[in-house]
């Protein structure tokens, strides 16, 4: 669904003002964007009116609607198909899924694969999402914690043939994430990550804010009657996390930066594949093995 150019222009100006901590200007542009029909303009305004206290994953219902609607249906079909092919090729006996949510990628991949691992461990900090995953896939062993806390508790004998993470690593602060990935390298044979190849834009530039405005508004517009809940409960907190939160909830980066990060964390990247042309940006996978 296309919006008038002015809507995205005002939304972009609002994002620039938010980043500059110019509350008066951001409020003015958000009101203007909302009046012109911007879903994100209205959602961000309402979140700020609530005191900007929401984290992008505080409302599981909004997250579930986000991942199970709009362009995410085709996206997750592509991701699950890629994972199923990987299971068939590598035939792992032990599998670790980091940040699996309610299993939207994992469960269909297991069902579609000709090979089911003997042991599946899942790390997921949200107890509601983890509970739904375990109900859908009872053979899973669930760990309700963050990846970084899980990595801190590794024992020498802990080992997985394959570890995977789909759209979850971007929610971990970059330095913390790299340290956890480095710790994981000593306990896996293969690692596959799926993330978005976001544009490599200069922060605080006009193009940066215009890109954010366009991508978030386009994503929100795909949800029809659920747009307000998805935008207010998930997309707006995520966007604000990028702009002004003391503790950002999003640390996405271009594909080349993910390759470099894995190499710094002690991996060799074996393959890279584009999986789906998504409204946000192209989803891609990286398959890697620990160095040495």
C-alpha cells in the first residue's frame, strides 16, 4: 500500500528530530505524518506519549502478529525451506536454535526435512513464545534465557553439530553478541545465521532517515486491521530503539558486516545466499564453521 510522499517526508523529518533529541520538532512532524495517514507516525507518537517505556519484544502478541502476517509468511516459508535443506545436507544429531521465538522458522523446517536431529535445544528469553514452541515441538529442550547468559554457562562437553539463529542476533548489542558468538565457536561444528542485508547508509544522513521511514511504513502497511497493534507494539519500539533508547533493541547491519563479525568471532564463512526479497530488505543466510 503506497502512502503520499509527504507522509514519508514528515516521518523521515520526525525520525531525524528524534535522533537529535528535538522533542518539539519530532512532535510536530509526527502529528503531521499521522494526520496524513502514516501508520508509523501515529504509532511512534502514541509510544512516546506512554513514556517510551516499551521494548520491541515486550508485547508477544504484537510480535506474533508481525511474524505471522504481511510479507512474513513468504519470508518464513523461504527461511524454513533453507533450514530444511541444510538439515538434509548436514544431518545433525544435535541442533541448537538461538532466539527461536515460537518456532515459526524451526517447526516447519523440522517438519519439511527428511532428517530430524536426535536432540534440539532452544534458547529463547520470552517464556510465552518458548512455551508455545515446546507445545508445538515436544522433543525440544528449552532454555528461557538470553544467548549471552546461555554462552556464559557452557561446559567443556557441550557440543552441537549445528547452531542456527533466524532474525534474533540483531537484538543483541554488537560487542556482547560477538563475545557470545566467540564462546559458541568452541562448541559447534556449523553455524547458520539468517538476517537482513540492510542498506549501508551513513547514520544521521537524510538518506538514512528516509530509508528508515520508507521501510518501517511499508512494513506496517502490510497488516491491514492489525496494523495499529503491530506498529505500536513492535515496530515503533524497535525503531525508537535504533534512534534514542538508552538500551537499543536493534543492532542490525549489512551482510558484509555480519561476515566480518563472524570472522572476528572465530569463524570461516563457507557460504552466503539470498533467501527472499522482503519489504524491509533482502533476507540472507550465512553458513560458517569455527576456524581451525
